[in-house]
C-alpha cells in the first residue's frame, strides 16, 4: 500500500503529499461573480481527521462531475492555504485548493477509510455557560426530542429556502433548538429521528434575542448514533439510559431560548461597563443605573422621538406645506405617522459609563411611559420626569456591539436588545445555578483525575 500522508500533518510547509480520503460532505456548485464557479468537499482519512478541499472556476466545473460524496479517492498536487474561519468551520488550521492539473483518482482501498470523522462533543450546558463570543461551532451528541414541519422562507437575498427546527436535549437537562436549512431539511434522517440519539456535527451556535440557538451550515451533518458505528459506546449507553429515565419521569428541560426577560440570559457574558467598553465587541449583560438622558433641543423642546411609519418604523417624510406624510420604504405610500422613541442616554456602574441610543420599545421600557404620554406633558412635568423621576433606577441591560456607517464613516455602537429593572430574587437564583454548574464541573474533573491516577498506578504495578 502507498505511504499516504495524514491529514492532520498537512501544512503550508509540506509540498509533496498524497492523501487517501473519503468525501464525507460535498457542497452544491455555486456561481459567483459572473461566470466563476465554486464548490468544496470535506475529506476524512483513516485517522478520522478532516480537511476542506476547494475548487474554483473551470476546476470546479470539471471535478464537480467526478467527485461523489461517500467515495474514496487519492488527492495530490493541491495548494495548501490557511483556513478562512469565516467560511470554513472545520477544526483543521489549513484547507486545500485543487486546480485543473491536480491529481485526484478513485481508489479501491475503501476498507482503509471505515472510521467516522473525529468529533469534539460539547454538552448543552457548556454551550449555555461558555463565555465564548458567538457565533462558534460545536459537535453535539444528543437526543432528538421534537421536530417542526418544513416551511419555506425568504433569505436576505430574497431567495426562497426550506427550513425546519429540531429540538435536542442531553443529560445536562438543557434543550437547544437547531434550525436546519436548505436541502438538509428534507433529509431522510428525519423520517425516524424522534427519541433517537443523534450526532450533529459542525452546528453553528448564534445569539438570538438574548438566548442561544443552533443552525446548520455547509459543513453540518446530522445522523443517528448507533452502538455499531459510534466509537465511545459507554458514553452512548449512558446517554440512552438517561433519556429513557427522563421520559419515564416526564422530566422538564431548560430552554436556551430567551424566555422574555433578562434574568435568564446568562448566555450574554456578564460584565462591568469598563470591560464592555474595553472589549468593543461581543454580547454582554451588566447591571447599571441611568445617569442622564439627552432629551432637549436648544430651545428646550423634547427630542425623544421621531414621526415613524406604523408599518416599517422608518421615518415618515412630511410633504412641504401640508399635513401629508409619506413612507419611502413602503413604496411612497401615504401614512398616518406615530411617534417612536429615539434618544441617547448615559448608563453608569461603579467602573465607568457607556453612551447608547434606545429605540421604540426599549425606550418605553426605560422610561416606563409611552411616547404619547410624554407628549401630553407640559414643560414642567417633562423636566421633572426626565431629569429626576426616571434616573438612578437599578437596571439590567443586555446588548451587543454593532458597526454602523455615518456619513461614510464606520462607527461601533452598543445596541441594547433587552432592558429591565433588576429582580434581586432572580439574580440570587442565577448565582445558585452557576455555583451548581461550577460544582459539577469540578466534581467531573476530580473523577477523571482519580481514574487516570488509578490507571497509572495499575500500570506501574504491572511493570
């Protein structure tokens, strides 16, 4: 047998190599920038290591017809580059680009590649408690609890695509919604998936309305986990035993989606304002007070809101010398505008301050009054309310940094997604839950360390 090169050792410093690998995933051939084409495959070798191979232009057209998912080939004469993690979620640091002159041949050494790809499984509890900035990619070993029907939706590029949601649980008693996109939503694996153990590889974890959700990407794969094909049979048996017991006891699961308040949003990194400002990116929650509102024009009139289209919330344009308002975003239609909050404020804690802008419902939550209620106040009432009454409340705020362009200049602003007064009872419950998570993690570490020590002692006695 030829001396094939291990995928894990592929780097830009190695020029002469030949890989024996199975194609475990293949993307569709896509047209980009005119006549240019692109597709990729993910290759696994006998050690279970994976790497992505890309094909561009005429090479994409040629090899797309030849390469088949599930088949084994030898690969050589490709160019190794650093992996672009924005588009490639595989753990390998590098990826390979093949051209028209690359050597890719079918192989009859199929039995050499009879292993599954290496997985790095993460528990649902760890996904919830991690401080990693989303989006990030994980592999899941879990049970399929429920499944929604296929629906059709429009992407941001106004293209129709299919989607469905798979709800999964594991023995940490958490539940995660995984949105399955495109052709994968119609996969036959969903015909018999409920109450079965599944492996979902390369799940993209994202922040959504203060909670965490998963979704599939180009590299994702969903398959049933069986004792005959899964390496860690003890782990699978433990998970199956737990799930059967959970069903019998009608156990409830903690959802990672937002439950409507901030008190359960530990998925945002809890921080102080000075740390939030110093990082300048990511998702955060912090306790603070409202220090100041910027609400007055030079003449003393209020500037807390604008006249908005009731349908899209964009600014309605007043026709000159008339009371007629039009919304450009809604095909220039005539609308009856309504006031919508848009104002800046200063939030403070013991460490520092941050300036942010609030819109619509977030402004209403902060002030505790609607736009029309404020509009009906006289100047003295307005001043008393905005300069005294609403200030210095204990608030819990969640949000993330977002880049915006003003007059051609890019700026980073802190966008608030959730706001409420501090609920000290809920805060205490969250602290207790975090203590339990930490205790379980330490206990598991000590158990593993004890097992390793015992195995080491046994080896020494044998020697």
